[in-house]
C-alpha cells in the first residue's frame, strides 16, 4: 500500500510539473467581438515585438490554439516592413456575437507551421500574359496591367491595355484558378473568356476605373495613372496575399504625382484592400465604378461608408462596391459622359497625410454567394461595421 501511495504521489508530482512547464511556455491572448454579429473571416495580426522574449526567439515555430478545445488555428507569417524578415503572424478567429475567446500561443517542438496548409490567398506577376499582376482568394480574383501592356496599346497593337482600372475575374469555385487559367490561355488548351464551370473573365474595364481603380477628376476630365511601372510580391498563404504596385509620375490635371499602391486580400472576403501613398498632396482624387444611364441601380450609405451597384451581367447579375472609412470621403456623385468608359459613380477621396485606405470588390450571382441586391448590400453593411469595430486583441 505504501508503495502504491508513493507511486501515486510521484505520478501527481510529474503531472503537476508537466502542467506548470506547459503554462510557463504558453502565452494567453484574448480576442473580443464588440458587435452583435458572428465574426469569421476577419484577419487579426500579432506583431512579433508584442510577444515575450521566448516567443520572439521561437517565432518561426509559433502555434495558436483554442484555449478550450485545443484546436490549432491556421496561421500565416508576414513581413510588414519589407525587410525580408517575418515580423508578424496573422490568423482568423471565429467569435460569436458580443463575446470574447481565449487562445494560447506556444512554441511547437515539431517543424509544423503554416506550410502544412494550402495556399488560398495568392498573387503574382504574370509575364507570360504580357505583364499582368493578378491576385485571388477563395471568393474573388482581380488583375491590373503593367508597362508592356501600356506600350503595346500606345503602338496600336492588339492584346495590350492602357488603364488604371481593376479587372474582375468572376470565380465560381473556391480553389485557386489564376495559374490554371493563365496556363491554359498560354498553351491554347483553354480560354478564360469562356465559362466552363469555374468562372469567366467577361468584365469590361477599358479606359474606366473598373472595380475601384483611382484617378483625379478635374474640370469634367478623368485623369489616371495608366499602368503600374513596377511591383513587389510580398505574401501568399492560407490567410492573406499582399503586394505593392508602383507608378511613374503622372499628370493629374496640372499636378504631377507619384503613387504606391499597397494591396491585400484576405481569405473569405469579397473586397480587396487598397492603401495608397502619394509623394505630395492630391486634390480631386476619386475611386469609382462604371455606370450607364440605363444601368445605375445604386444603393449608398455615405455615413457608413459603403457604395453599391447591382447590375445585370451576361445572363446573370453582378454587384460592385466601394467601402471606405467616412474620414477619407469628401464627396460622392454620378458623372455621365458621351465618351466610352468615362461614366462613373465616383467617391471623392480625401487623403490624410498623403495616404488613403479603401476597399473595392464584387459579388457574382453565379458564384451563389449572393442571389439578390439585398443580400449584397447586407454584406456591405456588415463589412463596413466590421471595419469600424475590428476584432480587439489583448496579450496577457
């Protein structure tokens, strides 16, 4: 009996020691949802500098787990300051309305990290199709055009594009399609202008702003940057893709400006984020979506900061939108022109310290994400609420 008691005491001591050791190697974080809605596809960032020393030293082996279920959350490392070193980690917690959730950080003894998860948010330069830059997640895809496409257009040759507008690739599937569609287009085995079940590129940009491009509107003339001049690929992964586009100085109605676009797209979102940085003050800056006199079913809520167009689109329907913090809004208006691709619904932006942030995106009825204008507008309303009240995070 004494031997049994002694064995039990040793077992309890070992268990307590293991638990203490486990607690010492953990750091608890709490995420808060201050809204009366479910929070699912929202990206939360933890900076490496915010963590305890031991977690900074083992940062590349960091894991995040649900405090109750011990379920491991998918994470992705990112480089916020472009120095080539991962300095933050992002994840997407699921939180019910007006609730909080505890999570634990710990250093894994294995080599398992975010690499075990499939890439969902993806972007890359596409030299095989002139010089596009394309990006996507599980819901939407976009592309913009580079300097070679601009040069070809100015020479009057086919296949180019001269536009600061954003093109929409309408997806019907949640897996990545960019590489597949470009490969089929290049080798002649497919055509992304035809829908074979995965989606289609049938959105017309032309000289318009497309889905949330930018320009300067002055004296009833829309001045735009044209195509990007260089790029910086940053991240692709399970949570988010991010990249930067730079532009040569361009004439904005007598004012020469240069800009850098920092663009990102998170898993589950129909809207891509744009952070614009200018080298000097810009007046008359606008973003927008193309309209016609017959096709302008607009719904707007300037106080909340969202602007929506729902329109027919090739035997289906398509929603386009701009979402922006009202502090960056100075005006909004319709402009109708006799010139092709120049009629828009404009949101006039007001940079603060030569910087402005906004979102643009789309919802396609054939993707089955939104069946009606009302469903699309409800999504935008909720999205704008989430931007004003982001998920809060405390590190204990």
